[in-house]
């Protein structure tokens, strides 16, 4: 039956591509989460009225974040080609997509982290200070736990954006479902392949949203 | 225990600096419940934050439990803060932690071992009467229960001083009373020094030994609660004292009465301490040939005695009234003739 409706779909290739997409998304989401939280914390803590208030550092970090957030992703990949070549050793394949994916998504997520941290009740931070908490205690036991639902829903949105980025990266040689849809589907005019790739991407996106919502709901005790 | 000398705090906002605290001198004894009352913007929130170094004074010295809070910083300040804990108007609990975990938080900060933490938390939960709520999250608690968690959390590291930042202002009157009772109980049992700021004279009356009145960053009056109640000096103090001694409608009532009683005298008596419990009025009626009509009365309890005011109308022959008033004067009761008939 599959052969009649989807004559050009080679399932082993589809499976490989799906795996590559999940791999690229997974690794870049993990790295973005980590890097974004660091950048977001830095943005928050150096802003006015906070623990490390520092205009210079804040402006520099904010500028970097804004620049990388503003460059269209497809251009960012091209700009980063020499960097990718130096770090990964190749500009082809799933691993070669990772630097661009992370550098593209981390600043985006950092802004979300900053907003989430700003929503943490100032009074709670003051209470922790009044108990003699160190800055690291405030970060790890107050700021992050108290903003965790927002951090998780933020990374969910970012992860979905990253699935889209992997497809774009795929078009210029990173592999994955985007690559499959572009090379096998579009360029060879096999619409059935494009359709299958699209459906798989949709499933991945729905799964990410579902898992993200579930986690957010279970940790939010407000 | 606490000593502030010539403390001034100026906030440098764009262009016009704001003097939040202005040349404040304050001495608070160990084991005392000290109240600071003032309207919002008087500088009391800043003043209380100077006591644990959340704010640094622009000038002057702040000495709490033997530490120069205005000078120390870093680790030394963090250590000092374990002896000066604080509770807040909006409780400031971590919503992501259960009651037990919230109370354990300062113990984690102090580096107390886990088994000991659990033991101490159980003691504290019993102390503030939250048995059965150990695993609830703050969102599942009422305001009064949240403040009890706040108090337990503040007591975790056996502090010497407890700072209360409008701790009952977000609570209803009944819950306020139960929280105040808990504070008095803690003060008596543990000999804890309590400094509280409030805008409600009721709170001062109910639990404080001494009071300071703040206006525009300055302390305009301070002393024993009973003395301040009996003899308020500053206008603002008089207004605060009226909050608890005179019901809202007093002025109207009096005006109405003055119209009604054309004869005799309307007299306001103020009783302090033991005098408040003596049967002055019945003696008055028995000894003098006068009619006494009680118009309005109120007795309030403070931590150092009771305080009451009574509005009466005395009628009879003129010289009898004079004698009666003379008698009252001799009873060392403060008296004010409001109107002559």
C-alpha cells in the first residue's frame, strides 16, 4: 500500500534523516539551554538594581545577544562556515550544523531567560539575602527554581524554532529531514518524500510541545 | 542590642536626592519588642533594612548584636545576618518549595547537616503551629499560615534579633492578632529582641514595649508605649493614638452631645495602668450628689498596662459638680473638661 501512494519514499533513508534531525535538535537544545541560561543570568544580574549591577558588561552582552539574534539564520550559517570548519573539521553533516544552531538559538533563549528571571519576586531575593545567602545560593536555590516553569516553556519554544533551523541547515548539507525534503523531494520532484518529511517534522514538533507543557505543568506549584 | 547613631540614608535618584532616613538615633534593649510607626513614605522600611545591611547608611553608625552593620560586608555580613532575621509583609516564601523546604532554606544556607535540618524543621513547625501542613506548597496556605512559615523560617538559625517589616499589614484583624500573639510568645520564650515597623497603632498597642514615631525620615517621638499613649506630644503621634483610643465617630458624637446636654459638664477621663481598673465612677456617684451619664468608653491593653478613656456627662448643682471634678483630679486621673453646660 505504501508503495502505491508513496512510490519514491525510501524508508531507511527517511529513518536516517529523522534520526539526524532529532540528533541535531537534541544536542543544540541541550547546549542552548546551558548557554542561554548563562547569558540570561549575566544579562539579568548585571542589569540595574541587581547583584552584579554593571553597565559596561550588561551593554556588551546585550549587544552580542542582539546582533546574533538579528542575523537571519541562513546567513549566519554561511558566516560561520570558517568557524565551523575550524571547530568541527567539516562543513557537511549533522555535527557541522551544531555551531550555527547553538549560536543562532542561544541569544534568543538568553532573552527569554532574562525575562523569566525578571519575573522572580524581588522580595524572595531580598529574603534570601536577609538570611545571609551567597550569590551562588541565590542563583541556584532561588532564581533558577523560582523561574523554572518559564525557563522550561522558553526552551520548548526555542526547541521548536531549532527544528525549523535544522531543516534550513539541512538544505545546505547538514542532513536530516530538511535535507531529505529539499534534495529528494524538491529537486527530484518527488512530492511524496516532501510530504513524509513534513509529517515527521510535525510529529517531532508536537512531541516537543507536549513534553514541554507536561513538564511545565508538573513543576509549577504557584 | 541595637544602637543607631546619627544615621542618615540618602537615595541619589536622578537630580533630586531623597532623604529617606534623617539623623536617627535609636537604642533598643535586648529582649525588647520595639515598634516603629509611621505612614508610608516615612522611611521606616529603609530604617529596618539598615539593621541587617540590606541598605547601607550614607552617614552614621549601625550597631546590631555587637556588629558594625554599616561597615562589614561579604562573608562577615552574611554571618551577621544569620543572627538578624526578618519577616515580610508579603511573606516572600519560595513558591517552588514546600513548607518544610522553605523552613529548611536558611539552615541550608548556614550549612546545617540534613538530619539535623529535618529535626530542627519539625521543632519549628510545632512552635508555629503548622503540624499537618509540612508538605503543602505556599499556594495552598492562607495568609496567616504563610506568615507562620515566614516566622518559622526566620527563627531557624536561632537569631538574636527579629525584624518585622509590616508583618501583619496584609492580614485580616483576627489573623493579625494570632500572629501578634505568636510574636509575644516567641519574645517571652526565647528572649528574642523584636523590631517591628507598622502603620497600625493597634499592633504597637498590643505587643510593643516601646515605640518610636517616624515622620519624613525623622523620629519625632519615642518612649514607653503607655507614656506615649497617655501623653502624645507630636501631632502625628496624637493622630496615631486616636486610632486605637477613639472610635471614628467620637467627634461627631461629642458635638451631638454638646447640643443635647445644655446643663452640667462633659468630661473626658483618661486612665492609665492600675487606675483603669478602679471603680472611680461608682465612688463618684456615691460620694457626691450628682448624676453621671456615661457617654462613651474604651479600655485597651498594652504590654505595660492598660489604658482607657471615658467620656461622661456630670449633672447636678454647680458646686456639687465642682467638688466631683475636684475629686476626680485627686485620683490622679487625667481629665479634660470638654464642655460646660
